[in-house]
C-alpha cells in the first residue's frame, strides 16, 4: 500500500476506530444505562427490586438491602439473552435495500453473578462481596452483507468485583455502601472500502456509500479489514438507603457514582494484498452516574406490588475523544460527536405467595434510549424498549432456594433517516430479545 493511499486512509481509519469504541461499549440488552440490571430472580421476575432487594444481589441493586438477610449466604445467579433483529438500509435515494431483511448470525449475552453475604455474628451490621458482569455480549454480522461496513464481529465485557457493607440504624432506616473494581474490555472488526473512505467534505448520504449494496465479489479488491481492541481498569462507588415507615411499606433509593474509563489497545488494518498497518489508541469514556428509586407495598398478606424508576445521566457523553500514542500523518487526536441525552426507565411488578415457600412474579417495564437517531448505529441498535417478565422462586428448605425467570423485551420500530454516520446507518426494522435466568441460594 503506497504512502499516498495511507495518507488518505489513516484519518478515517482512526476515526472509525473511535466510533467502534464508542458504539461497542454501549452495547446493552436494555435501551438505557451502561449496565444491564437483571441480576437475581426477584429483579428478573418482577423488575421492581430497589425497595426490597432480599438476596445478595443487593450488592448491586441497593447495598442497604443486605440488612434484610440474617446469617451467612452463598448465592449464584445468571441469565442469558438472545437478540433477534431484522432491518433494511436506506440508500442515498431513500430506497430500502436489500430485498430481504438483514439479521445478525450471532447475538447473545450473559449476566453472571456470584456473591456472599454475612451478618458477621452481629444484629445490625452486614458485609457482602460479589463478582459479576453487568455486560457480557457478543455479536456477529454476515461478512457478505452491506452491514460488513458497520461491523462483522463485536465482543464487549464489563465485569466488577464489589465489596459492600450495610447497617440497620433503626427498625425503620437502613443504609449501605459499596466500592467496586471495574474492568472493561472490547474487540471489534469490520470492513472499509477504498471507494467509500469518508472525508470531511462528504454528506452522510453521499451516493458513493451505495457501493456497500454490491455483492462482496465486486468490492473485494478494495475491501480492507479493520480490527480494534481495548481495555481498562477503574473503580466505582455506590450508596443505598431503605426506609420502612410502615411494616407493609418499604421505600428504597440507590445512587451509583460514575467512572472514567481510558480504553487502550491496538488498531490493525489488513488490505486485500495481506499488508498490515498497526497503531495504538487511547479513548476516554465516562460511565454515567445512575439514580434508582423504588416502592414496595405488601397491600395484603402474600401480595406485593413494586415500582422502580431509574435515571442515567447519559448527557455527559456529548463527544468522544481518541488520543494516538504517536502521531499518524500529523494527527494526534480525533473527536466524534455523540450528542446523547439522558435516559430513564420505569418498572412495575407483582409478587404473590400462594404458600410461604413459593414466590410467583410478573412484571412490566419501559426503557428510554439516550441515543438520538442521528448517531444511531447498527452495532448498537438502541431504541426505546418495552418488556414483560415471569418468575418463580421455591424455598426448598431452611437452607436451599432456587428460582427461574423469563423476560421478553421488544424494541420500538426503527426508522432512522437522518444518520450522520459515514457510511450512514439509515435503516428501518424491528427487534426483540428473550432472556432466561436462574438462581440458587444457600444459607449456612
């Protein structure tokens, strides 16, 4: 590859690497929020958990909830979600192409949780520790479809190790706090074509991007594969409260502090001849702070209704910035507009105890995306979502409990026609996901 081609290529190369970091990190089963909160069968089964997190997932949902448990507990839960997405893309003339819907070949995520809680032999103090992954998601898109210029493979992992403590101040007030070690990792690959290299003079719907609709055999001579990876370690702190003004009424709130992330890793370009160009990047990000509030009311014995509201301060992400470890053809940094708004969700759920040993749950949620249509991307198809859930917990004996749950989320119709991406992500389509989960708990 000649120097002239490289000079013309390196700016969009690093720019798209930046876009990959920004979009892949946001991959989530939910429309809003950096973390998927579906830990534990109470959360999966009835959605509303903030005011009564009665298992070790309180470490994540609301650390004050650790005071709802006596003795020492071991707990494991995990859920798996499977995304179903179908869409077609608008060309420069506003025509939907191709004739058949485009679908990912693989799209699956996992949310594991392993935790311990102990009263340490005291009446009011509780200590908890957990390791879990709020996001572990992988996807693949066909290499012979127009989406290959947006993404072919992506893997994103966000994991935490959290130490939490809680104290029952009185019969009506409890407080808890936690600190977490956070690890973030991503890798992604996609193609660029020499005839579709973006420039600052391009309009998003430039007809040259219509070349992506050609068969791969006709574009292979100009297709270049781009791969990027990055990781970072950081920390986060949360605080939570529980208030019981009446024995049947519980009010909870939790604040999750934001974190700064600086992803560092490699950028690798392979052209059709097999020649490789390598670089490194450092991309700054911010995990936004989050506020959760909830109410749980046992309005008659054996029946609970819960309501939760979540808020994420995603407005902090207005621009993404990438620094290069060494200048590439005079470039030292790149900036990319994100223009995110804030995001919020509300959840309502019902629990019924037909016996003291069985919990039956049902829930409904609505989740509102922070991503405007202008910066919509195919590898992060985040739109407003709606969901329903069913859950069951069975207390086998004084020590063992097991549970299962099912969640179905569906997306608001996608119809983006003002994308500023290069190539544009103008698309029309639909999507949903199915999530299944289980738990088992042991009390020593």
